[in-house]
């Protein structure tokens, strides 16, 4: 087994290495990193296997994180908002780090791994999931207060917030502190020679875009383009639209006085948002590069599995939408990368760096990770996959229902794709995501309705060929989906409409069979 697992968020069982895992997670980081932003240090993961079509189960933080950390879908965790703890609200389900802890690993959490608050029992699920209490950077309490210097010289709570780090409270930023703590923990576990599971959750590029201002120079505003499809599709059912309420509350956006719900953001400000998103990604990329290089410095690269993923995507003006909160590809697709020593990469030579740090401001080119562009996988499969790669027994598939079953998984392991180039399964893979709405028309709580306000649930099937979404009636009192109560539908074909701009649900003979297919999945 391997000595370490590092999950950035987020081996071979026949081998005899001990295991340690480091998980690194980027918040709100869309799938197409290499074409939307410069990710130079992250390119040191070119010796990894990249699943380029990964879907998660709900495009919002807490439900997504609880889903992939328990290996169960939101309908089983019964978490669609931030306001319940699955162990008392749904079932006392084991988590991924808990399973490693029960198998002899030290499990460590840095930054935002679970969503803080009620959804993780105000404790990041300690002591169930972690050996010691989770670390949260002291400077994260300043994320949403007035620390952004405006043109008038006063401080604001803005969406766009490039800063001089030396002028920030505590003269640092949360993700810088998380990187420093993760490196400190690597040094400690190396010294003690223990198997470890380290999860590192970064805040950026989540809003507000507060990052070191020098990263703006990577993206001159005159070179920043608008989204290729900035208009709300005419055929989009109103229930499907995300009115991006959380963006509207930021001071710089509120000052634009944009009409609700469809009023477009002025183009010059759209470019500034996209510029700051890209700059935030590059800032995080630099920190990930430092953390990966720390594995080399500690001599841990040869026996550490590294996983890189994110909790959801983020719209940057596509379909007239911003933020997450939808079932579109742009909101439900994220990267998933695995570095597995001696499986995705050969054993490094003595003294050879696996993860050399690359200066993001240097003009360098680097190879892309080995990809499987045709495979559709789900983030709910991460639990089973990591367990199998670590050489531990894979928990059984969940029965239906599974509320009283503490340990089982609803996602299939994708370890069958390792090593790169190995054939996958015979059946065409599908991914299932969902999103709740309080009603058919966009309202101020459409993005994130509380459980008691949910009246519609949009379920979406994604295959290599199409995405089909149907919005069904939903009763939050008994978690019942009314399959005969259809509030709207969407159907997009990958080859002819890759950006999902033309809804064919009401104009295609395939809609009926696809709806029946989706209903059969939901009935199971």
C-alpha cells in the first residue's frame, strides 16, 4: 500500500507500499482549467490521469461535499441546502476519511473540506472523520467584510477584490495559511512515519474574488473575452434559470442597479469578473504547486496518491448566468485528477522531483495530464475509487433504501481505468445531477432554497451524447418526487450543441424515451 494520500479539493492494491492521501479541493473550479486560465504549477500533475468529463451531484457547496465524502447522492443524504447534518437528519453514514481512519490512517483536514456549520455539525464531522480537529485559517473571517479598496479609497465588500496582501488583516489570506499548515502537517507525519490522509480545501476561486493583485498581470483586460453564449436561451424553461442572487448582493454589483432576474451585467464589468476569476485560479494554482513541491521536499512523492478535484463549477456569463446553482455542464462539470505512484507514472529516480515548482509568471509550456475525454464519471464515485486504489476493501453497493446502512456506496469505483489506457466498462456511462427550486419562476431564493421551500427538483442525465433534464414536482415534507408532475424539460445534444444553447426538449422525438429512462432511474 501507499504511505500517503493527498486529496486536493480533494496504490495499486497488488503492491506493498503503505498509503497516505492528500486531497486538494478548489471551490467553484470549472472543468476546463487549461483553456479558461493559466494553470502552470498544476501542470506538474501531468503524470496523473485526468478524467475530463466528471459530473458531481448538486451544484452547491454543502450538498456536493457531503455527497462525495459519504459516497451517497443528495436524495440519500437529504441535504439540498446548508441546514441539516446527515447523521441525524438522514442516516449515520460513514465518510471517506472516517473509513481511512478506521483502517489505521491519521486523517487531517485543512481549510474548507466539509462545508462548515450545521451541515457538518459545527465540527467538520470531528471526531468521526478526523484524528484531530480540522484546521481553519484565522483570516477567513475577513472574506466577506469590507476589505476591498475602491477607487474612492474607502473599503467595500465587493465581488472583485484584488488586494495587496500586506494591507490585509493579519497580512495574509486564507489559502496562504492553509498551504502553510498543510506543509507543516506533511513535515510532522513524515517525522513520525505514519500513514496519513490529508484533505486540503482551498477557498478560491469562490467569491468574493479576493487574491493578490499581482495575478492580474497574467490576464490583461484587453485580452479577456466574453462568454461565447452570453444570452439567456429563448427555449430555456423559467424554472431552470439561475438568477445569481448572491452575486447581486456584492457592493460593486449592486451599484450597477441590474434588473432582476434577467438583466445582463454590462460587458465591461463582465470582463472584469472573468479576469478576476482567472486570476484567482492562477493564484490557487501557485499554492497547489507549492504544496505538491512540498511532497518532493519531504521525500513523500514516491508513495503518496494525489487527487485533485472541486465541489462544483461556475458560470462566467454563459446563458446569461453567473455562479453555480444549475444543471448546465458549466456548473456541474469539474476536473478530477489522480496521481498514483507506479500506476500513472514510473517510479522517480533518486533525487528526481515528481512535482517541481513552476513559476506561474514564467513563460513556460508544460504537457497536459493523460486524459480520458470520452468517459463520463461521477464525483460520488470518489469514495469507492480511492479505497480501491489504496488496497482497502471497497464498501458494498448501497441497497435501496439505505438510510439504516452505515457503510455502503452509491458510486462505482473508476479504478478500472487505471493504468491510463486501460479499457473501461462495457455499458455507456451516465452521470446524474440534480438541483432544487422553490417554484417555476426565478425568485430571490431560487439559487439556494431552504428545504421547506423546495417545490421542484430538476434531475439531469448526462451521457457522452446528450444532457436531458426534467424538472419534477417535489414534496419537502416526505422527500417525494412526483414523476407525473413535470414543470419543464431540457435536452441538449453534445455534437451539434456543445454549449447547450438550444433546448430541443419540446422539438425532438427522443424526449419521451429519455424522460422515461430518467423516471426509471429515479424509481430505483
